């Protein structure tokens, strides 16, 4: 038996998820699960880098660097975090 947990999906995303699920004759949860697996596989290098940077900031006690590194999607914050980790 596979354990599950509720997951919130943005309102704008649920209709396409349901449509794809219906077309493929699977549950919407199967589509979300497949998308997550694909995301993790395609972004494993970026995730590993973020993980390593996070540990470096924690080990150095650099709270500001850690906060900047967590602002993924903010190009200025990402550049600042990368510069701090050097």
C-alpha cells in the first residue's frame, strides 16, 4: 500500500491536470506524481547544487546567505547567494 498526503494544486493548473488524466484514463494524482518524478529527474543537478550551497551556508553560520539561497526564482538573490558561497 502506498501512503499519500494531500497536495494543493493551483486553481489554474487543476483543469489541465484533470484533462490530461482523463485523456490518459488515469487519476489526476498519477499525472502530478509523474510530473514530480520528471521534474526531479530533469533538475537533479540544480537541486544537488542548491543542497550543497545550503549546507555550506549552514556550516558557515551564514544566515543571510542561506536566506538568499532559498529565494529560488529571484535572479538577483540567486546571484548574491552564489557570490557569497565563493
